[in-house]
């Protein structure tokens, strides 16, 4: 049996950032990361890859090179969390004992969540930037016209703004190449509005109108026939938002609608990893069932005080983006260090901050920043210099060049 002071499940954005910050603050800590992957991907750039304006190879690095110095890497899959006995059981059957556990495994893509999706993904012009953005670009650069259907699921997803970004980029591409006159663009979403935060919704609604995008709200995708190019939707009255979609709360289906398409881009259904779902650290019922249960400000599990969760797998009423980690990680790190010294986890500093870099065209972007209760919340590092509710070329440069630098050279090294 392995034994470590702090065990982190997940070597992605949240896991690496927490590990790096811990080691910067206290170099003699015994920290281990459970992460089996060979490669690490900067997924926020995959939208740009799907639009042909970013090199996929630049999003990839070796996982081993990102593990902070002094941190032990356990190159295996987590199988189960036994919080009652302070241990993680690996898929191999080996056990890893911990004093503190940080749950940060990210989110899993469930291609079986929609009938026909598994069979047609990656062919028949059915694509997803969440799965293979290079195939999205193959479809777009060969586009001659027809119906371009874009959609998202009735589950939480990572980077909730990503389905809109590729719509806007595709629409702009079609205009630049004079393809828009024989193209119809449809956005079918289970949400009720394009965006819940009104300051940003005003701008996005103008973008939708400019591109003549046909929005179909309350539409839940349930089936895809890739060969016939038909998508089947249940029309359901969800009280959701375009950027933060919730799971089905039992509203009745009012009708069924079939939409024909020539290309279909979707965000597939997503969920917490299975080992999180079946553990006692997860919500056992309700709308957040299966997601890691934490206090929304301290990120501490209410039933196991030595367990923390952050990032995509945590049940928090805000968007699941990389930006949240920059605000969540210092809270988790501070609370663990306090508890190691015999104090309580008194840092309640996470206020729900998230941001969606909403690209509206090649060369323009809005940076939607908000916190809990869908309230606008601007990071002074950016808002001091620019109004993030407006389409800006400077925001595009931030997305394409600034954020990757901040990610690789600051966040993952525990500096931001």
C-alpha cells in the first residue's frame, strides 16, 4: 500500500495547479498525483483548432513534463474512493492511503448518452470540438452550403461557451468565403436563453442577429441518424442558460422535432467520472447527483473534512471552465495548509468566479466573467484596461496568445 500526505486525483488543470501551489508554499510536503495519461492537452484552444486558426500540435505536451518537482506521480487510473478509510483504490487493486484528498479528475464525455452518437461521431459530417477538432475543421473548410446544425446537451459540460464559439466562427467563415447565402445555421439548445448574464447577453444577441442564426431553445437532442443526417429533439421546458446547462429535472416533453442537417457539431453529454459518481463524496440525489459534494466557498466536502474537490467534477453552481481553477486552487491550498497546522479550513474565498472567452469572429472576442447567481464579476487584471462586455480585437489576442502563455507558464507552475 502506498501512503502519502496529500493525494490528488487528476493531473489536469486543477490537479497540476494545486500541486504546484502546494509545493511552492511548502516544499517538504509529500504530494502524489494519480494520473495515467501520457499526453496533456490545452483544450481551451480546441475551438480555434476547429476553426482552422490554431495548430493542434501546439495544444499537446507530455504529462510527465508538467508534474511539479518533488511531486510523486502514480501513473494509474483511480478506481474507487474509500473516504471512510482515507484511501483511493486504483484500478489495479492497489490502495493509496492519504491524509488529505484533492478530487480533480475532470469530466468524462459520454458518447453513449445520445442514441446513435457513438456510431456516427467522426463521420457523416457529425463532429465535436470536444472529441476531434481537426475533423470539425475538415468539414468547415470543405463546406459548400446547406444546413449547419449546432447543439449542446442537457447536462453540465466543460467550457459551456464552447458550443457558441464554434457557431460564431463557422458563421464568420461562411461569410468570409461567400457561403452564407446558401447556408442555414441553427443553434438548438436545451437552454432558455443565449446567455444568462445580461451584460453579456446583450452583445451575444446582437452577434446572433448579425449572423442570422436560427435559435431553437428548449431542444434536447435524443437521437442522431448520421447516415440520413437527421437529429431528433425532445422539446422540453428547462429553466437553463446557454452557458450553464443543468441536468433534466423532470419537465414533460411537449413535442418531438426532427431537424435535417448537412453538418452537425455538438457538445456531447458529460458527467463526473464513474468512480466519483459511486463514491460517498458525491451528492447521492438531487440535480447534482454524482458530482463531488463540496461547500461552494471552501470547496471542502461537508461529510469528510479532509476531502476537497475543485474543477469540472465539483458540484458548483457556476460554469466549468479553466478560469475557475485560478480562483479555486488558492482556496483549496490555503485550507489544506491551515488544517495541516491544526487549524480549520476557514478560507471561504471562492465566490463562483468563472469566465467564458466567447469568440464571436476571427479577430473578435467577448470575455464573459461572472460568479454565483449569474452576477457579472470582472477580474481586475483585465477589466482595469478593457470593457470585457464589448467585442474586442485585444480580447481575441488574449484568447489566442495571452491565455495559453498564462496557462502553461503561470497557472501550471503555481504562479497564478
